[in-house]
């Protein structure tokens, strides 16, 4: 297939992706748009060699644009995704996919009708940590995976107004996604409890009374996983945590987001039985830049990349957005278009991750009542 013309919409957080798209060898033109004209100009100047659109509608109407990456406010995701697909363009969208099951169904209908590609841009599934844990699993180091956990602690009180009072599990994808991806299964049921109290003003926008929600998820294969998401009025250092507990080893995220994880390995007793000691190591994560085109290697370490000493700086494996995930997300989306295949985080995987969070909040509003997560 031909090189792709891609529009990047939303340049706050989305601006972090502009230079990656511009550097990708299979991207022809990059078109930028944001409703904030100053932000648009700054992103265009910083990136260089890009075009700017006058409006979102102009992007939809432009037949030369092959695909759109949406990095826009959460309440806009479903409507804008459907609009992009109905305009005959491929769509990548930041998380979550939607905030209601009906909107997920609308997106599915638009994908089926248009025949275009959809990818949910979930950062946790392309971090150094996820790559490392996936390799541990592939090598059989976990033994039997017995339990999974996820966490996402963040206070977002000073963020844009649409965040205020947001149900925590609506934006629980960072905590949920690694569990789903490593389970070899899909979430089918959830019990969730909300905890704590918020200022009454914070509860008005979405009718959500909880600053924290914690859930137990059931997978189709019988595994269970627990996730906790805090959004407001909780004094905890930031963390998007991933925890895998196996019969032979386990992987546990460090206390803070950039702390190295703990790898625990069971050491059998002298007679080979269980109950011996355990070896615990703090492991610095490697950088998986080799999975990318060379043009994207610098973006896996961000500002820590040294062009005069590239191999050494790449081996440090730290410093880039979401633990190096941004470049991998861009490459997977672009590659799926070039190769005419579905991306890994397609509508089916994205829907299960997102729907699990939507159903978790529904359960919390019912005081922990079991809620079945529909299949998509």
C-alpha cells in the first residue's frame, strides 16, 4: 500500500505524537488540527513539514487523508470516531473507546459499514514493562498465572473541566488492559465498589459520588483480576501499575510509576517441594527499540536520546512518554494500514477493556452487584 496521509486531532497530549508520525517512514503527509489556534501553530512550528487543517469537518471532507488519530476529550471519542469512520477514513483513538456500551455498539456498526480500521491507543500495552512481562510469559517463567492486578492512581482535580467527577473506572483502561492482554481471555463479569467521598460540586457533572473505585473482574477462562482506580482527593503518588502473580514467578510494578519492578521467583526446597525461599530482584527494564524502524528509535527514550552515542542512550530505556509506548503505538497503527490488517488493539480488544470499566462503574453504583460484561 501507499504511504499514508494522517491527520492528528488534539494537540495537548496529542502533540507528543506529531514528531513520531512525521518521522515514520510510511507516513507521507501529516495534517494537524486543534481548536486552540495557538497550540496548533506551536505544534506545527515544533514539528515542521506539516499541514494544518481549519476544522475537524475539513479533515473529514478531505479525500486525501487516509487516517485520523483522535487525541481529544473523552466525551467526544464516540461521536468523533463514528464520524471519522463514516467519512471513509481509518481511525485511531486515545482511551477510553467510549463511555457507554451503546456508544461501543455504534462504533462497531460504523467499522462494519465502512470496512475501515479502528485502533484504541492504549499506552500500557506498549510499555517497557509490558514487553518484559510478555516475554516472561512467552518463556514460561510465570508458570501458571494465578491472579492479576492493575492500578492507576492519579489526582486530576486541576485538569480540564470534563475530567471533574469522572467515574474512575470509565478511565480504568490503563489498569485493566494489561490484565486482559496477559490473561489469554476476556473479562466477562465484574463486582466493583466505590469508596470515599468528594465535594458535592465534583459529583454533579456525571452523577458519580466516588473518588476511588476498586473491582474484581472475572475472565472467561476462570482467572480473576483486581483493579483500583483513584481520580480525586486521594494523596497517592502517580502509578499505572501492572502485577502478575504466577506459580513460579511474579512481576510487581514499583511503588511510583518510574520505579523499577520487583521480580519474585520461587526457589524450591532441597527435596524439590514448594515452600522454599524466594528470590526477589529489582529489575531495570530494557528498551524494545529494536521492534521499530530506526527512524523511531529516538522516541523510545525521548529527551534522553544522544545522537552521538545512540546505542548507549537507547539501552538506558527510560525517559520517553509512557515508558516508550508512543512510538510503538504509532508504528502499530501505521503498519496495520500499510499491511492491510487489523491492529493488535482492535475494536474487539479495545471494547472488552473499555466495557469492563463501564460495567465496573455500573456495579459500584449498585453497591457491588455483579454486572455481566457483554461480548463484542
